C-alpha cells in the first residue's frame, strides 16, 4: 500500500517573514521590480461528468494573469463555444453563457459528452484560442476508510482509498481530495487489479465531518500536465488551475491565424497561448465521515 502526503510549511514561512521584518524595519524602503508580461488567459475547463445524470452542467472558468501579490482579475470573453466534432456542422456549435463574472455554463447531454469529440473555442481580445478533448472514463471508489497512521505529524488524518483499475487498457487517474489537493496516478503497477493507498490530511480536517473524495479519468497528456503543475504549484491554496507564478503549457493553443482545423501551423504565435487545460472526464465521488479518534 502506498502513502501520499501534502504538507505546508506555513510556520516556517511566517517565521522567515518575521525575521525579514526585524532585519529591515530600520532600513530604507527598497522597491523590488517583479517580472511582468502581457496578461495571459487562464482557462479552467475541466468538465466533470457524472455518467448517471442525463445532463451535465458544463462549466468553464476564465481569468487572466496579473502581477505578483495581486488577486487574479476575471477575463471578459467575446464568446466561448463548445463544438461537437462528430455531428453535422450546422448543428455542432453551442455557446456557453456567462452566469457570473468569469464563469460560463451550459447544459449538455451527458451521453454526447461521453461518446463524441469536442473542441473548446474561446474568443478573447480579438484572438481565438482552441483546445480539443475526448471523454476519459474512471472507475468507482470501492471504499474509503479512516486509518490511524501518521506521516510525520501526530495531527495527520489517514484516509485509505480502495479502487479497481479499469482492465485491458492503459489508464491514468486524477484524485481530488478537496482543499485544492490533487494526486495524479497511472496503472503501470496495478493494471487491472484492485489497488489501495493511504492519503494523509493535515490538521485542517474537522472531526465529525464529511470529506468528499473524487476520482477522475485522464489521458497521458493530461496526466503529464497535472503532474508538472502539482509539482511546480506546491498545492497552493489558489488551486492548480490558477497559478499565476507558473507557466505550464496545457492543451489550449492560439488559433487566430489558422483557417483550416486540419492544419495547426501557428508558428507565428507559438508563444501566445493560454494557461490551463480543457478535458472531459468521468468523475466518481465517495464521501467519508471523519471521526474524532
């Protein structure tokens, strides 16, 4: 059984900040010039599909990069469109509607999302950004059990996750443990088998409360992207889909000058791409009651 642990060093950072305050409190103010670039679009287009529901409320969140130490502003789009690539051209485009600043939604038939290929098209600041996705399946979580183990801190809460890998294919999975904590895993060492591992929460978990854990399917490209993003973001509170200090390229590209979807030659704007990812994944959810041991 494998163990996974994510811990923050907040006390160390607070102490370090205090030391700097003491050292520099009597010195002149120093202006630090931080790196800057033109605003870049951030796209959170992880479409989570519940196979038991007839319709899926497709939600895409957009913001834009800003300088360090400032909140991320929302991005106002000209239009965002989800295109079904497996239906006749006259009927394959659906515009998403802005329900709140930076949040676009629309209901789609779940069966279509699970069986067809899609393109996400975003029109922002007179430029067109495009991404492609196909549905990725996920297994059910067999069981969640609260353990009594720790991972270096007596306040840790151990949750033991058990699931069975989808057989006869190469699989990649994304676990969402809440609190913006994610784990990407591949089935190389448990292909087609039942697999069990421990995940350790720190003392943020309240006793006598419910915790929701989700498993989602992934393809290899999304798996590589999430592994890199999780590593570089350090599981920060703002989440892996909104990391302004990290430029990790996802699967969205600039299609402004492309007039043929069979030709993705956009070398003139190769460095002009949004952050984030477009994926359509099956999500299965389980809940565990955390008791005060």
